[in-house]
């Protein structure tokens, strides 16, 4: 995203919490046998915030996102999406979520228009509003020119656009995006990044963005949450985290080093 595009996001007010939290996470845990993938995780995200959800491989980011979206049950803890408990009020909570997993579950024989219409039906978009909702999602994601081609014929960049279109077709309050630019070439990354920036600038969505490309977070997000070994180790506005001229990469490395030293010291003491 260019400086002008970033300015568009910042001037729109996106990323500024307003009113009650739209995402509420309290004491979230996920255990697989003796392994704790997520440990006592708590945070909240206000309406309109755009938050970078970061951490090294195996930190628990994807597991957390799957719990937030209701695809994986939690071992312990509470998740509320727009006031609805994702575990006990699953249908209501899921209507408020648009989810783009790392590998979107697309049907290659369908067209973008057909697939997004299919998802709109699953998301209970009213029949009288469905065509306009599908057209709006296709237009926002730049799919109009390929909307009747088979998805199998599209480049990976366009398939990611289809994934984004299905995530926004029902106008959700919350967008959860897991590695939306993984595997794309530099031009495709720039296009998808600009598209996410436009969604953020619209102010109509609360966005939780997981990515290994820290430049995306610096360009789009106003707050960062950093996980390490399933625990939250940083939760700070981006402007504060990078105060003094530090880059987000430097902040990431510093926090990870601090945590590794702390873990080593704790392990030595236990021994």
C-alpha cells in the first residue's frame, strides 16, 4: 500500500475503537492432550479497529482464529462476536463474521458469481437483497470481468479475491483474515493489500489480520497483538510499539528474544 493509501486508512478513522467491543476473548485455551496450543488468551477489539495478529509459526494464531470463527471448539474460555457467544449462539455469531482462511475452500468448477451467491444463501442474505449483495461483493473485490469464468481457470490472486468476496457478501461486522497474501507474487500481494486497505478505510468492518508480512500490518493496522507459544506477549497500538523510530520487525525480534530468554531462565530454574 502506498503512503497515500495508508493515509486514506488513517484519515477514515478505521482502527479506532468505538462503543462496546465487537470481539471479546476471555481466558481462551485450546489443549491437544498435554500440548497447549493457546493458553489463557484474553483481548477485545472495538468496532472499526484493524488489528494485526502476529507471531512466529506455531504461536497459536490460526488455532485462535478457528476458535473465534467457530470452526474449532475451545477447551476453556469465552468468545463473543457482536455480543453473541460463538459456542452457545453459534448461528448468530457466525452471521457477524466473514472468514478468509489461509486456503479458501473454493469449488473450482463454480464461477465467482455462482460461488459468492452460494455463500450468500448459506449466510441467510435475504432473497430480495441477494443479487445486489453478490454484485456489490464482486465489484468491491475487482471480480466483475471474471465473474462467469470457472474458478479453476483463475490465478491464485483472483482466487484470493473470490475468498474475500465470500467473506464480505453478507456485510459482516467482523472480518477474520488468515494469511490473505500467502503464496502470491509481488503484484498480487500489492493488489490484495490494497483491497484490504480499502475494506479497512470503509470503516464498516472490524478486521483481525494474521500475516507474516509485517509491511502489511504497518500499512493497514493501527494495533498489534503478538503471540508466542499460545500466550499474548504484546498488545499495543502500532504507533506506541514503533515509537522512537523502531520498525515493526525490530519490535517483533525484540519481544521474541525477550520471551526466549525468559523461557530459558524459567526452564533452568525448574531444573
